[in-house]
């Protein structure tokens, strides 16, 4: 019965091969699922980091908007400050030009001229004089009166200048006061905008750190997904192999069943027909040699 033993060994090898293939298939599926579980952890951590990054980026946009609004407001106050300072400097220059005129102290000169005029007038009325002397006195009186009028005009102009300079001083003080107030606003807004800018810088460093971590997690995730895909592809190949082995087993089993059926049929015919018994035995032996198995019912 060596052929029967050979058939049994072949079938046992097929069963062993199928068993091994199924074990490898399950191992590959387990490995794939395990890697996918690890990849899911990295993906979750990556998504969490990206969510944190997006939240901080929203804060950065808010801080930038606040900073830019403060800078825009600061520029308005800066322009107003510079304009007020420019007006004050222009008034200072105008005042310097006014002070450059030769005005002098005219009040004492007016008093002296007034006294001289009174003395000449009294002399003309009380002191006897010749006509030439009187004419000379009158000429002197007329000249003094003309000089007094000239000095009074100059004094009037000086008083106007002094009043104007006083008004200019007040205007200069007011302009500088308003400029100082605008400068205080410039400094305050500059400090606030710098605070928001520093926050933006700090948040951007945090975003960069989160991005680096998220990229690392993503790289780990991609690497594991590739490993999982490789395990899945191997499992798919092993599944195809299992299907092929099972198909071969079914074909072998069906062929064996057909052979057994044929042998049984030949045996029954031999038992029914004594004359054909020898022929049936020969056919049965031939099938036995070919298919390795005989079943007599």
C-alpha cells in the first residue's frame, strides 16, 4: 500500500501548508491592526497639536489686530504732536524777529520831552524876548512837539509788539502743552502696541514649537501607516495563497470522490456480473494504482 501512504502524506502536507498559511495570515492581520492602533495614537496626538496651533494662531491674529489698531492711533497722535511742535517753533522764530527791532525805553523819553515842551511854553509866555529869539523858541518848541509825537507813535508800536509777544508766548506755551499731551499718548500707545507685539512674538514661537511636534507626530504616523499597509498587502497575498490552497484541496477532494465513486460502481457491476468480475477487479486495481484508494460497499 505505498501509494496510499504517499497520498496520505501529500494530503497531510496540504493541510499543514494551509494551517501555516492561516496562522501567518492571522499574524499579519494582528500586526497590521497593532500598527494601526499605534498610528491612531500618533494621529490623535498630531491632531491635538494642530488644534492647539490653530487656537494660538487665532490669538496671534487678535493680538496683531490690536497692535495694528494701536499703532494707527499712535501715528495720528504723533502727527498732531509734530504739527503742534512745528507751530510753536514757527512762533518762537517770529517772536525772535520781533525782539530784534530797536525799540528802547520810550516812556522816560516821552516824560522828558513833555517837560521840555512845558518849559518852553512857559518861557514863551513869561519871558520878554525879541522877535528872532521868540521865533527861535517857537521853532524849538515845534521840533520838540514833533519829536514827542514820533516817540509816542514808536511807543504805541512797541506796546503792540509787547502785547503781541505776550500773546505769542501764551500761544507757544499752549502749543507745547498740547504737544506734550499728544506725546504722552504716543508713548502710552507705543508701550501698549509693543506689549501686543511681544505677545505675538511669544505666541509665534509657541506655534513653531507645536508645528515641529505635530510634523514629528505626522511623520511617525505616516511611517506606521506605511508599515501597516505593507502588513496588509502581505496579508492580502497570504489570503490569496490560502484561497488557492483551499481551491486545490477542494479539487483534490472532488477528484478523489469521483475516483471512489467510479471504483464502487465498477465493484458493484462486478458483483452483479460474475463474468465481468475479473474485468472489474482489474479496473478497480487500475483505479487504485492511479488514485491510491479503494472503497468497497
